C-alpha cells in the first residue's frame, strides 16, 4: 500500500497504515476503505518521484500520481470520496516538516 499523500510505501501494523516520512497514520474507517479498494497493491512505478506536493494525490494501490477526479489511470481505483477524511483524519507533513494542508 502506498501513501495517498506522497506515494511512499506505507507500513502496516496493528490494522493501521503508517507513512513515517509524513508522520501520517491511516486507521479505522480510512484504513478499511483503503484495504477494500486496493486489496492487492502493485509494485510502484520507478519513473515517478514521490513526495508531498500541493494538489497532488497518489494511488494507494499502484503508487502513481492520480489523474483528474482522483482516479488511477493504471488500476481504475479512486479516492475521490476519501479526500476530506484523508486530510482531516490522516494529516501529513510536507518535505519541510510543515503540515500539508494544500490538498484540494
């Protein structure tokens, strides 16, 4: 599973997913939704430079930047209806250590 905020590999522990570089924890309903929608994560595509950037979301199943409407062009998965919960319940720090509130 990949972080929807930055595209880095998440660590699963105790039913939660953690993005250690971004200090984000995906738990409860958010973790369950990610697990249900992206049950078989794929190897990340090497041509993308991961990182938390304003207005950019990543596919939790493929590790690629999401297209318009927060849909993945590789697997067809979407996080469009999860974006508000991802920002509110699993905030993420940017490359400078500041909280990344720039997602829309």
